[in-house]
């Protein structure tokens, strides 16, 4: 979805052991791209660095620290910009949500902070700040971010109405990931959008292969998602191009069944 290209800077703010970064890196045929990651857990960060060496990525910059309270990838004393941002952050994690964050450039423009018990949008805000003007960002999140009210609604509204950065919402099947059986969604963001008068909704939640302990996506399922996204296809009961007016009429609620009639 993010289509990394040669010489891109690729960033994952919650990189874990680095598998998502390596997957993105492997999409660059020439192998010329710079990887940046940050991980809060020291042991996992060490594992990530080791993983990079094992995959012959000798120059990856993997920082150790809390991404939200202490972002560590700087350039000329400012947070770096990246052409590709990918993440699968911890779902609905706790964070301090301290009022001092409202003076932080990553969060100040929104006027609201993500709730203490649900840091999902804090990660999104952080990632959007790091995203280059010509970059693409894709993040895996729980469905709650699509429709929860209060501060999260205000953040969604700012991203869509004031900035128009949300490009697509892709609903995935449940039980795809280790450690959680809940259904998830991929949100794709771009600061320079070609189809800036609409948001593409894809409901891929019914396309999966059932395995003993976990569901999985086949190559065909993945290809269908990619083709629908790339060509902005509207398909009955699968995808819908929602106008910004439509989203506004739904009070910036992005719950997929509101747009894709299944």
C-alpha cells in the first residue's frame, strides 16, 4: 500500500522486532532505502537491531525509548520527515495524555489529546507529523478509532475536514494477528492526495482463509485489496468511494458498514 521507492526513508515508530520495516525494505528492489525505528522495550529493541543485521540491513537506525514522550529521530534539532511510515502500534495502549503535550507541535494543532486509556490517535498524530509532504503512511488499528466519540472524534474531524489527509479505510478479518482476535483496519494517509474529494472504504473482512488457530489472507485476497485501492474501484458490498460531504453527514464516523452496504 505504501509503495516504498529507492532512497526513501522508511519509519516505524513502534517497530518491535522490526519485521514490518524489513518487509517494507524488501519492496525496494535496489535495496537502497534508509530504515528508522523506535521501540520502548529494551530487549525488543536489541532483537530488532539483531534482526536488521541478519537481513543485511547494516545501517538501520533503531532507537530505544518511548516514541510519544521522547521521539528520537531528529534532523537539525527537528523531527525528521519520512517518505514511508508504517506501524502496527499496541492497540488502545495507556499513555500519560499530559496537558503539556498540547504545547507539542505533534499534537497542538488538533486542540485535543487522545484519551489516557487509548493512545491509538496519539500514535497517528505522531506519525502524521513525521510524514513527508509527498509520503504515504499506513497504520493498523482497532475498529474503535473509526467511530469512538469525544476527543477521538475531534481528532478525526481535524484530519479529514481541516487537512484532508485520510486516503483509505480498509477493514480486515478478525483473528489475523497474534495476541488478539479482534478485527482490525488499515488507515492509509497521504498529505498530497490525488483523489482529494473522496475517501475509499474497503470491507475485506469476509475474505480470509480459516486456519486452525488463526485466519490468514491469501495472495488473492491481498491482490484484490491492492487493486481496489490502486484503481479506486467501487464494488457492490466490497468497496465505496465516499465523498467528503458524505463523511461530514456521518459526523466523521468512519465505521465501515456506514459506507459499504454488506
